[in-house]
């Protein structure tokens, strides 16, 4: 694969597109999808319209349950369970595929429409090697592993790339791994014969070594690379024709994986999914999705399960690949910022309907539908300021009060002592089957000021949750101390510990897992009061009512069970439970990560209001810098167990000191987009 | 891998010691005098009885008896039965029949259990599935001896297709009905296990991904749904082979098969400690080895499991 060539071509793709006749690749009209349930049928998608043109990125944005994935899956004929299309039409390149039989769908899947699914952890079969699973996609679509299959669009790009010397089929033969050493050797001789500069030869060779990948780079790319390095056209043609004669299946598998950005692909192909990280699995899935060179790729939240920096790298790569192959992408995401950054066109879905669609910037800057407006306002990736408390948000009448409050706030913060102090914290874990210890947390020191929010940011595996668990005294540190109100947490006796537990409460990531499904909401919230022997039945009931009020849930919630509540409601319950004992500190471990943006926004506001009213301190663990900006006063950036940066939120966002923090900030999708909200 | 196998084999030692001691204690605690039982209704001469007691170590304390048994067992000398036959001969005579029966039952339950389970799982919710489910439920809830007698009556007496009992040196046809009866309950469990696995794998994300690749329904079913569904089934089958070897007591009695189960039954009735303990020890060994094989097989089938 030739980077330079493709980068150049991708910049031209826009122009080429506009030259071609604007015939839509995918046209979905008035789509209606229903699921049959025991109580009748449920309409998941109604009157859904969207169009994708060749080579275009179109994003469908919406919260979970909005019907965005369902719409996309009906295009592939892969609706789950009892789902079926009950109305409207789906046209692929002018052909109506709405009522295709399963055999007909088989013939277009992979070959014409590819899929990159959402969750990399569950979408690869654990018992087959990665290479085998890529091979399945090649074999199922009868792909010729010897040569590249290029779309018309991509062929035209190739033609312009080679000044019209593109010869089609044979020019698309791949380098084979068997011929690669000879090819490199001959290329070296050819380059050496045209220049005496040893350094230039090495430079050219380094370029070749990097760019020429067996099973991925083609004859014409090799020829163009040689010509670019100064080799005469005839000689370049001779070398390319002699030594680029097609790849084997294994070469092609490795080539596809390399294209998807997987290093050392030939070895990796022989590994099993469990040996891959989430990011690597997603790359394998991208390789699978593009294996048969489809005209349209459906990317269903392809990076939502990944860390932001990985997310950025993978999307950059996917964009570069689809641009060079001329593949159109239907990009499904819940993140408006991400959609606006990647796609030319945005379709917003809400409760099964398309409520708005248009060019990305248009939708972002002039949202028409109220839902879109809320979405734009709530998108964490687009927010640029810390949330201000309810009192401060209050109307004009409350302005005085809010001023007063703000003044008090400021005073409090300025004069506040530290409530939690972490000193030189180290945690080592024993690795299975290995002698040396793994340092999950390596000499971390920071402090949380009373009444403020301190956020710990980092990618998965950075040790941020381990720190939180040590602060909560759920894990013993290998060395270092955690001070709460100046006292060492890990020297507490039983009674002191109980008292500490009362004042420092956790809220965990998964609102589904942290509430006992057998406990009513009342019992869940009452439990901490009972454990600490506070009040009698009557006062406890009053307290539960008060707490539900505090988290803006109706009193009737008390008698319900967790499975009857939504994710956002459950997280409110978890917060109410944490608040039950009037704690000083709440440790939120990814407390909003599992929630939809709008719900996330509500919960963040709730946390913030509670802080303003009760003077709470938060230790906020998150991987999402955008959330940090909304909630935190201080930020601790962690990477591989080490503290990378510790400063106030403004300092971190405005003048990050380390490259790593800058990378994290750059990775926030939509960070550079301008909004035009009233 | 080698280390793991070695560790597992070493783990067998306490298992075998523990079970033999337990069985020995149980046999020892059985009411009744084995010597008297030998003579049945006839009166016993005290001197003869004492001699027999000393010959079979019955006059020594329990723990000494056990240790003597262990010592002899190490040299593969399991002593004699009360009738004077070497225990090892009795086992050698009975075991091949049991192995034959168990293997036939194993093939029967594995083959039909998996096939019906797959069909049921793939066609979940259809009448086909319902029929298979009801039949499997019936097989699970009806005791083996009922299935056995019904089989004997229908196939043996009424239609006279298969022999009613097996007798000595049974052939394939003699054992066909006993094997089906023996394997029927496990087959029902395998049907249900396979069905659940297939039904849940059918909607797995990686199956959808496989379909999205453009693979044919057949290929997806074979390579993704079945391959993954059969891993727990194979584990169950392996563990079941062990219990088939020892658990044929009822079936062997119904069909009068002179196998290990029948022999064990008689040994317990007669209070023959040595024979009982020897057979049970053997069964424990068979069971432990089967389990080891299952665990190793599991690693072959599921790459996520690696033993070091």
C-alpha cells in the first residue's frame, strides 16, 4: 500500500465525485421496521429516509433505541430476532433489495455491503484464528487473492495517479511474500544505478520496505514508487512486471490486516481473538469488513467501545482506507461531534424517526428539530465549559442568590483544605505465570480539595480505577498512603473504617450491575442507612423520599425494581444511595460512561447541583476528557500507572504540558468544530 | 501441557486413597457377618469360620485391613473372592462387557442427542422443537428401570425384534436395547444442552458478523454456530463416559448382563469388601482419567484454555 499515492488520491476524491453523475449508491425511503412481540408488534423504525452517494460518509446519529442500528441492519437483511421490514424501500445502486430472499442477501453481503460491527469483544468468534476469520470473508465472496478489486471510482483515481498509464487488471496484481525479497533486491540495484548518493538509496529503500506489503501493494504502485525514486520508466516497469506476480491467500490475509493498521500482520493472523486487545480486534473487523471491497461499508459504532486515542487512530485509518478504495460509509454513532467530524452528511434519528438530515456543519450549526438542538447542547465532545450549578443557572430573580452563592463558592474553594490526599501511591499485581510484578499504579500523588471535583483521566489500563479502589479502601496499596481528613485510611481500625465508609461513597460505572435486582429501589437506598443503624423505620422512609427528591425521581419509584428503570434512572438511584449517609466525598468510577449523551448530561448536572448544595467533593474517574471539562476543577492525567499531569482543568485544556495530554485532547471528536447555538 | 498432565495424575493419588478408604469403611460398617453370609442357611463351624476370617484378614482391625489391602493392591494382588476366584479375574471377566455396553450407549446418546439438539436449537419454537423437548423431558423424568421394562416388553416380548435379556458373552444385538436404555437419560440432557447452546449461539454477535461477510447459511451454521455449541456438549459427553462405565448397575440387572455393575451389586450384597473396594477403585480411576481427557480435549476445542 502506498501511503503517499493514496493520500494524494484521497484529496482528489471530492473532485472526482462531483464529476460523476450523482446516482445514489444506497437509497432508503420511508423505511418501516417492526418487531413482533408476545403483546403485539412494536415499530422500531418508521418513515426513515436517507441516501448515501458513492464514496460519501453519511452518519446516522441518535441515542440507544432510536432505531439507527436497526435501520442499518435492515439494509444488510440482518435484523435481529423477529424484526422485519414492513414498509418503504431500500435501493442499492438503483436495485430494490427490500424484499430480497436470504439467498439474495447472501450475494450482496460482504461483496457489495460490508459491516464493521460495534463491539469488538463479541464480534469475533473466539475459537477461530484471526486469519481464518478474514479468510472466510475472502472465500465466501470468491475474491481473487492475486489481485486487487477496485471500484470504478478507485480505478479512475488510479488512472489519474499514474498519468493514464494504468492498465487495469494485471496492474492490480499484489506483491507475493515469496517474491518480495527479490523485488527489494532488484529495486535496490535499480535505485543504486541511478544515484551515487548512498543516503538517498537508503532513504528510498526504507520507503519501499515500509510501503511494499505482500498481499496489499500492487504492481502499478510499485512501478510508480520506483519511478518516483528516479528509476527509468522502462526499468521500473520491468522490475514491477517480473517480481510482482500476485499473492497467496496467506499474503492477502496479512495484507488486509496490515491495511487495517495491524502491525506484524502475518504473525498476528495466526493468533486467536483472546490474544488481541480491543483496538486490534476492531482493526481485524475492519479488515474483514473491507475484505471483499464492498461499495458500501456500514460502520455501526465501530469505535464506541474503545479509548479516545485508539478511536481516533482507527477512524483516521478507516477514513484513509475507504477514501483510497472509493468506499462509501454509513457511519452509525451516538456522538454528534464524532459524526460531524467524520461525515459529510448527518441523519439524526429519534424514537425511530429521522428528525433531521443535512450537511454536517449545517446540522451542527443550525439545528432545526428540538431534539437535535438538545443533542448539540448536550454533546460532551462539543461542550467547552464547566457546568454551572442550578442556582447559578437560575432566573433573574435568583441572580442575587446565585451571586452570593458563587461568592461563597469561590471563597470556599480558595480557602478549602484538602479532604483526600494521595501520597506516592504504588500498587503491584502478580502476573499469572510471570515472576516480575506488574506495576498498575506507580508513584501517584495528588489531592482533592474540599467541595471540588478532581478528575482522574486515562485510557483503559492506565491504573485510574486502581487508584479509585485504593482511595475507597477496597484495595490495599503496595506502598504509599491515602489520607482522608489528614488520617491514613489504611491504618483505620474497624470502627474508624465504618465511619470512613460512611463519609466516602462510591458510584460505579455499570448502573445495571451495581443495584441488586432482587431489592426494591426503597430497599436499595435504605440499605446503607440500615447498615449504619441510622434512624428508625419512619425516619428512614422519610430520608429515602428526600433522597429520591434530590435526584429528581418520583416517590413512586420506591416500590419498583431495577429492571423496570432505564440506565439513567438507575444511575440516579445509585447516586441517591451514595448520598444517603450524607457523605463528604463521592468517588465516581466512570459513572456516566455507559449513558447516552442526553442522560449523561442530566446526571452530570445533577452531580453538579448536589455539589453546590451539599458541598460534596468528587473524585471522578473517566476516560472521557470532554466529560472532565464539564465537571472537574482539577485534573490528574494518568498513563500506564504514572501520573502524567496534575493541574486545574483550565490549565490542562488551555495549555497542556505533556504531549500525551495534547494527544488526548486532540482525540476528542469534534473538538475543532464551531457551533452556532442560540 | 506435560507439567499439567503430571500434576493431574499426582492429584489422582489422594483421590484414589480417599475414595478407597471411604468405601472400605462403608463396607466394613455394613451390618451382617460376611462369613455367615457365605454359608447361607448352613450352620458354621467356629474353627472354619475363624480360619476364613484370618485368611481374609477379617479378624484384624479395620485400619489394618485397609492397609493390607493397599499393600496388596500396589502389587496388583487384589486377593480372592469368598468363592476363591482371584478378584482380578472376576473384574477381567466382567469389565469388557461393561465397556462394550458403555461405548454403545455413548455412541447412541452422543449421536442422537447432538443431532436432535441441533435441529431443536436451529428450529426453536417450531412444532418440531416442541416434540423433541417433550420426548426429552419424558426420558429425563421416567426412571431407567421403567424405560428398560417398557423396552423389554415392546421390543422383546410383543414385537420380538430384540432379545429380552443379554446373558453371557452378549453380542451387538443383545446389547442394543440395554445401550439405548442406558444412554436415554443422558441423551435427553444432551439434547437440551445442545439446543440451548445452539439457540444462544445463533444470535451471537460473531454469527451476525459471519453472515455480514457474505458466508452462506450452511457455512455459518457449520463453522460458527455448531463448532462453538459443541464445546460444552463434548465436555458433558466426556464426563458422562465415566459414569456410563460405572452407572450401569440398574440396566445390567434388568437385562441380566454380567458386567461390572452386576458384579458390584452382588459383591455388596455378599459383603465382599475386597471385591467391592477393588471394583470401586477401578471405577474411580476410570472416572478420573475420563475427566482428565475431557479437560485436555477442552483445551484442544477452545483455544482460550491453555494449560501450563
